[in-house]
C-alpha cells in the first residue's frame, strides 16, 4: 500500500538514483540522527545516561537486537 502519487514517486526515485553513494550515506545518517534526537526528546529528563541510551536503542531497534546487546550499548563508555 502506498499513499504517494506515482508522479511524485518517480521524482523521488530519480532524485535518489542521481545521488552519489556518499550523498546517500550522508542523508541516511542525518535522518537517523534526527530520529534519535526525536526519541531522546521524548524521554524523561531524570533518566541516567545509561537508561537514556538503553531507551533510545530499544525504541529504535525494538526486537531486532537482544536485550543483552542493548544493555552493553547502554553501558558502553565512549
């Protein structure tokens, strides 16, 4: 199911095809960072750093990663 008009879908596909691989990676990275910030802004301000990292990763990755991986990420000191 799609809610995008076929004319606009063709424009988007053409624009994407015209991008270099580096441009695609940069845009995907920017989009991920915006999504991460949106999730972070929805969290309680009284969470610890590890709790925030866990909550963000859990919300973004859901069941795609095991809980142990999310916990390791949350507790990683960068």
